[in-house]
C-alpha cells in the first residue's frame, strides 16, 4: 500500500504534464499499472480470480 500522502499527491493536477503518475485506485501502487482497468497487476489478478471484473475470464486449457 502506498502512503496516504503519496496517493493524495498523485491525485492533484501536476504543474507539468510529464509529472503525472498513474496509480492503482485500490492500493496506490505505481508500477505494473493497467490503464484499461485503472488497477495494478496484483489487484487485477485478485479481482479477476474472484470473478469481480466484468468480461474477464481465467483461461484454462
């Protein structure tokens, strides 16, 4: 989990557009961010495994 202050800072509009940091809305993680779902890879895997993401299925073959 990211610190509350770090997450709050990332929510503000930055002075320059290159300073924008994408963060997971659940845990605040900056790395492994998936923009289509607004989640990090870890949260994505948890929610997909539980079946809580619409349109996402676990593959098995």
